[in-house]
């Protein structure tokens, strides 16, 4: 019988995979090709467009793990697409990704039902992208709806995680360099590869034991912060969600 914190830990990997995989998918690439946007231009305009038309510093404040100049360049270059359109196309890419990856999985309707309950009850405090994405209309079909809700929950964890990183005294680059020391979706790449992917300028410092220890503690704190989010589910529902996402993982 899973308690809320166990649930938070057990579901973070599949939610990270299916809630974020569309960001570098063929569906996202097709939008870029059709509309003449660079991949990161679409990423920032689409993902962060729920904040509205704003200055690049506002986007940097939520895109915590990217260098500010990289954010500014792509946000400004992406202004050729209105934010409302970018959000709509970003949501559509997520939905189409869900249909392709989860279209044959019968558990999607129940995953969506349980996650919608979680999303509706969660506090938006400290997670502005979650707050914005919670207001985006959901797809009607189960695979697309499940993927979209996983994206929304992923944004909630991401916002709370960023708060935990900063509270631990880690810089965004330090947290990025140690990203392969936990179970987050980009785990498996070396920290330097992640930093390079995020376009942090080189050379990179080598994280020492204290930084690694802080980063490990941050993951525990993030799990602690996510625990109340899943308290809206009873133990049977929590077990069901964990099982459904385990079955869907790697589908």
C-alpha cells in the first residue's frame, strides 16, 4: 500500500519520460520544420509561452537550468510565433507524441483520470509553469490526455525541484553537472553532456563530494515536496497508478 511519498518516488521516472519525451520528438521537429523555428526557439516559446508575452528574464526565471543568454537568444528569435500559437502547437506535439507512444496501451484512460485528480488538487505555489500548463485544455482521447497530464505533473516536479536546488545553495550549472547521479529523465548521460546539451559554456568544474551530497539531498527534498501532491489519492489509487505507469514504462 503506497504512501504519498512512495508514490512520488515510484512515478517520477515514467512521468519524466512520457511527460517530457515529446520535447525532443519527431512531432516537435515537424512543427519546427513547418514554421521555420529552431528547436530551442519552439521549446522556450511553446513550453514557457503559458507565461504570456514577456521579457526574456521572466522566462529565465522558470527555465532555471539553462544559461540566461541561451534563453534570451531563443526566446527573442522565437517571437516570430505568437505565444498563444506556440503553446497550442506545443500541446499538440505532446498529444501526438502520446498517441504514438501510448496509443496501444489500455491503461491510459485510468492514468489520465488519476493524474487529473492530482493536478486539480495540487498547489501552484513555486511552480509557475505548472500553473500555466494546468490551464491549457486537455485532449479528449486517453493516450493524448495521459501524456499531457504527465507533462503537467512533470512541470510541477520541475518547479519544486528548482526551488530545492536553489535552497541547497547549488547553482543551476552545478545541479546540471550532477544530473546523472539521480533517476531523472536525462540520467544516463554524463553531467557534462547534459550541460553541453543545455548549452552552458565550457569548461566545466568537476563537482566535488560536497556538491554531490547536496545534489543527492535535493532529490530527497524534491520527493518530500511532491509527497503532498499525491496525498489526494488513497492507497489503492496510488498502487494502481504506480502499476499502470510501470506497465506503460518502455511501452
